[in-house]
């Protein structure tokens, strides 16, 4: 309908395309101001006339239209009132005609790499990594919906000097049994011990550097130990991915690039970009107001940035991406700015397609949580705690539903995801259990509950015929719900272009609100069959949109809760 209005207007306004007009069309805050409004202020300069005059001239030139019931002007606005019956028919038919409403082919033939989650081997998977995992997964779903081929890359932190330290620590104070029994926790403990001991005996640092240098040269004994640490860590990470139902296309961590870092140094040398600085090799970035990007340390070993440079060259060659996204905390902003700049200085124009997607910090409202160690909060603990708390709520509110455990998992995990994705990425996230698990608040459980309610209505009605008397869907609440549904395709495009999943979560909340208003205002299971079926059809569509939009966040929906 919006498109039709835009086309109609563009036939009256030579200076603006239908697309530009569609971008300017607004949805007025109140229903008595119409369903769509076109502001004429921008035209004032072109026509050298006052906006209200332009509005009334254009309005007068538009004759009767089958899809509009009324056109009014107010101030500099033209207000359009849709023909509600026609509108219901259009939205519902459009919904049915599409294979998957909101999907598009915009991204056909294009590839997007998303580098996300990427926890560090031998370190705990903490709540910060939970954010990159949740945001990255949602971006994957959103871009896939728009037809892009998405490559999900887990750039594990599995290489670097810290592994030299770990190996030294393990050889001195570790035991196979302890590591096997306690996993990452034990690796973290011996790592801490290394630092304590190194305070007293600085020679340990040199030993660790040497150990890492040996790893880079392919020392078999050290690599076997490292490989073992990596496997143990991955097993723990997989537990978090299984809880979240998340998968990757490649677990190509930093170690994957260990034989490609020499090439990075060669290319940079060849291009004359490398200079020596205190024994290290760096690319100076003074011209861009950034500190130098270190590419090789004194002993020749690579660092985090070197491996990121190698990864970019590899990904471009392997996937020929149209964009490569990096989802990490804001604190890595400078790192990525430096690395992207070096890629550009190498002469790669695709440097512009590398995008850092930063996000804010996570904290706990009351600071209390059943975390295993002092202040590091394990992602797994927080997910399980949420499932446990949800389980208790279900026991109290609705203990007789089937598959209680599965429902608690879907809702408990969903609550965490929704809380994470409800604001702009860059905003900090607070874990406030009372808030995020409130079934009546602005929460995941609330939207999921709305879905379950819609499911329950449809279960009671049973089969519904597709033919509808559209004139029965012209009340305010039905119109509002239809209008909300109509926005879905644009919402997805908007979320993708800004790399912002919160646009989807807010939208799913809008659908839930519009649905619940409709549910209050319009009794569905009425004796008049025509009315019942017309409304049930609308319930069906709203239910689908809720489920689909939540799936773009990485959430599932229970049929009962
Ligand atoms: N392992 C890093 C960390 O935990 C994140 C890696 C992000 N990706 C990358 N290509 N640098 O902070």
C-alpha cells in the first residue's frame, strides 16, 4: 500500500522518484491523522510555494483511488486514509503469495563473512563473548533472509605468546589428570600461577617467549600439548553453542594462519611499508593519527594483528566476500582501524568492505550470580541459571504444560538473547533477572508468550478456510495489526543496513503489542463463522511474523508456556 501511495505521488511530483517518496512517507502517530502522511516541506524550495499550499494542490489533483478512502491535508502534510477492506486484502494476499514473507533476493550472489564469538582457548567463555555470539548469529540470520551467502567464522584465539606461557606452566606445575578433570579452569589456574612465579623469576618470561617461538617453528612436542589444550577448550565452548543452538562454517582460529604470517611480512616489505622500531617490524600510521601496527616482534614471532592481516588476505581469496564483518567489544576499535588501514595501504580497495561491529559492556544488576570463580562470569552459567529460573516460573504458573524442560530452555535462553538485542549494540547490557524474565515486561518471554497465546487460539479453532470476507477486518485494531505486519520486509532491510538486530527485536515487540490489542478488542472464537475465520486468518499471519522475526534474533517459540 505504501508503494502504491508512493507511485501515485511520484506521478504528481516529477522531481522525486517513487522510491524517494516511499522513504519520506510517515506513519502518523494517531489514527485520525490518516494511515500514511507525506510531508511537503522538502518541495517548498523546488516549487517556491508554502508547504500547506503544495499539499492542498497535490491532494486536489489526486482523484478517487480504489485503495484509498480519503485524502486530507493538515499543515504541510498530505494524509492518506487507506480503504481498509482493500488494505486487508492486499496485505494478506501479499503474505500468502510470498514463499517466505520478508525474504528477498537483494543479496543473491553476494557473500558476507561474519567473524564472531571467537573465544580464547584456555580461557573461559565469559559473558562478553556471549554478546558477540548472539549478535553475530543474529546478523547471520538477517543477511541469510535477504539472500546473502553468509560464512560464519569462529576466529578462535588459539595462537600467541600466551600459549608459550601455558606450556612452560604446564611442564612445570601441571598434571595430565588435573587438566583432564578440571579442563579450562585448570588451564586458567596454571596460567595465573605462571604470572605469579614470573614476578619472582623474570627468566620465565623468556622461556615462554622461546616456547612460543618454537611452536611457530613447528615443534612437535609443544604442538601436541597445545592441540590437546585446544580440544579441551573447544569441548567446553561447544556446550555453550549447543545451548544457544549455534553453529559455524569454519573454526579457523588464529593458529590457522600461522604459516601465512610470513607472507604478510613479505608483502609489506615488498611494498616498502615496514620499518624497524625497537627491533620490531611495524607499519607506521602517523598520517592517520594512529599508533604503528606491529607486524613482527623482536624475535620474529607474529602477533594478533599479523594473524588478522593474514586472515583478511585468506578470506578475500577464499570467499571473495562483499563484506567481512567483525563483531567484537568496542575496546578493539583501534586494533581493527589499524589492521584495515594496513590492508588499504597494501593497495587493496576491498579494505572498504571490512567492517568492525562493536558492542558495549555487560554487567550484572545485583552483582550476584552462582559463578564458579570470583568475578569472571561464565556464559554457560548464566544461560543455565536463566533456564533454571524459567523452570521455576513455569512450575509456579503453568506446571501442566507438555515438554516443560524444552519450554524452559527455549524461554530461558530466549530471555537472554532478547535482553542482549533489545538496544543498540553499543549500549551496555545489564543482567537484571527480574526484568529480563518478566513475562509482562518488554522481554523475550512476553513476545514468546504472545506467540503461544496465538497458537492456543488457533488450536481451539482448528482448520480455517483461506477465503476471507475482508470487510470484517476493517476495525481499528485489525488495521493496526495489519499495518505492523506490513512493515516487516522494510524492517529487515533496515536492520541489515545498520547491522542492528535491535531493530528486529523492537519490531517483534510492536507485533506482540498490536496482536494483544487486537486480541483484547476483537473476540476471535465467535459464533459467526465468517467473522471467526477472518480474524483467525489474521491471527495466523501475526503468529507467523512473531515466530519469524524472533528466529532472526536466534530465538525459538514454544507452542505453550
Ligand atoms: N579472540 C578475540 C577476543 O576474545 C576476538 C577475535 C575477534 N576476531 C578477530 N578476527 N580478531 O577478544
